[in-house]
């Protein structure tokens, strides 16, 4: 396909040289924005201008167990709890296929996560496929809800992460995912992951040059397959910490790269994505809050459209439900911040102060009652704002204890998805058929 459009292909080397002209033509057809819809069909996202949305980090191998305090492999039961929890988090706009249950065959782990998400939570899903074969069933699950290819294109309910391999590579799986998604107008987010000083130049500018090349190559593949196919200009780059041989997602330089490529993506006329609001810490601790809140703040101020990362620990390898509850509050605070400060019946100001001098307070003034909920973001109980005496009277709970209480309460209060039973049954039949292909006689039992 690339050769047919004028790219120089060196087959013996597996090299493709994409010309400026090909890139320019692709940029002419790539959409400046697109919308996302929930399972029911209601619009939830408008990826345009500087609109900001948060989604949990995706595809973690582990989960942090509250009871043991240890990192362990997740199960279906964990995933169901996660989906129910996300359905109740007001400032997390979409769900992701956050971690990989280990109680099903690995060949269905991608589609199974999407299936559970569609079953338990109405929010749209950021997901991905690790095999070419997985795409078919993941597409069919979406078609079961939208009915037709045209219906899915009109109201997309997922974004698939498609990841080039640094430096400057596309695997068979990920390049095929780009083509398949483009053919069905399923939005993709390109997640280039150059590592500064290891798999990319050590300078931040050099890393950005490589990130741009890797991402634009994906844009070209997408637009040559189906001009106008929706994309997010995204990534998950990091610096390489030579002291520990790690890729710190919470490093300030990593966050700087994220904000910088967001500027490049917007300059090129595309909505953007970034893995930035997450932490390298191993527990829900001060480092976790520092790195996640700093990333969320920078990302929101930069106008990154789809901010990925809440809930994640340990270099993108672990999800924590307790951290997700805390991060939901971080997201709420940053969303309030970017609304800014605006006058609301503040001029002329003299009547306010005359009332204040007369009453000695403005607690129940008309102005206060009208604008209190607009002006103040009031977080949930996971954030401690009580005085010391009240905090002690209420049990003197730690942040982790408060977050766990929040998890239990929100999961318990979860309202079942409004997806009709016949649609749920169709999803289950598709998933059971796929499981049988790989020797599973049944799917794990799921408590409703």
C-alpha cells in the first residue's frame, strides 16, 4: 500500500521511506476532531480544541491488593469490580481495559477485557489488541451494540491503542490493527514510546523528532487505508534512568515530552492523547500523589485531549482501585482549574461588601447560594479536610483506608448497565464462542 502511494520500499531490509508529499496528503485528510459515544449511544466526548478528558491507564499486568498490600495477578472478579467502580467515578470520562485477567486463555485476554467493560460499565472504552486475530472478535462485540458498520462509524464507542515500536518500527500486529481500525472507522490513538538516552536520542528535542516520525508514519498508514479515519496523536514516551535501568513515567522530563508532542500534534491539526497522569511508586503513597497530580495538572493546562494514566503504578505495570479513587479527585481538581476564574455578578461589587458588613458573613447570601457549587470543587471523603478533632472522631483514617472505603462504597452502589438484556446476551454468546476456540468450556463466573 505504501509503495503504491509513492513510498520507497526496500523489501530486503524491511525499510520504507515515506516522502514529505505522502505525509502532507495524509495530514489533509486526518480529522481535526471526533466524538465518542457510550454503550447506550449517548455522546460523551468531543475531542476538539482544548477539551480535556481522563481515562485510566491500560493493560497492566498486575493489581495492587488492598488486603495483602502486595502486587498480584488480577482475575475476572477484579475486573468486574474495576468496571463497576469506573462507572461511579464522575471525573473519569471513559474506561480502559485497565489490566489483564489471568483466569482466561491468553489468546482471548484482549477481547475478554473489552467484553467485561461493555457488560458492566456504560462509558466508552480505550482498549487495544495484542494479536491480529483478536481484532475480529473485538470488532464484532462493537458491531453487536451498534448493529452495522455504518452505525459504528457514526457512533464510535472505543479507541484502540496502536503502538509503533521504537526505534522507527511497526510490527505485523500493530500495523494490521491500524489498517483494520481505519477500515471500520474505529478511532485509534498512536502510542509511540521512545526512551530518551536508550531507544531515542538523549536530548528531549531529539526524542521529539523520533516521536514525530513514528507517529506520523501511523497517521500515513491510517489515512492511506481510509482517508478521514479518526485518530489521536498520542504517546507514552519516557526518559531512561540509567541508574536503575527504568523508564520513569513520573519524571518531569517525561512529562515535558508529553506536553511538547501535544503541541506538535495540535500544530499538525489533530486531537491528542498522553500517558501522563500516573506514578512509578509501588504503593499509594506521597510519591504516587506527587507524580500523578503533577502530570494531571500539566496535561490539563496543555490541553491534552485524552489523558491516560489514573490508577496506574509501577511504570505502567500495575493498577490500584484505591489509587483510582484518589486520582478521580485529582482529575476533578484539575478540571475545575482549567475552567479558570470568571466574574459572576461580581460587578458592581459594593452590594456584596455592604451585605458582608451588615450580616458579618455571606454564608447564606443569594450570591453564595447561587454560585457555591460552581466556584468550589468539593472533593469526596478520600480527601481529608476536617479539623484534627473531627478527623480523630471519625476514626483517624489514613489516605489508603479512606480510599478503600470509597472503593467499597462505590462498587456497592453501582447501578447495573442499562444495556438491554438481549444485547448483553449477544455479547456473552460471542465471547463464549471465542473462548471455545481456545479450549475453554465456559467463561469464569461473574457476580452481577
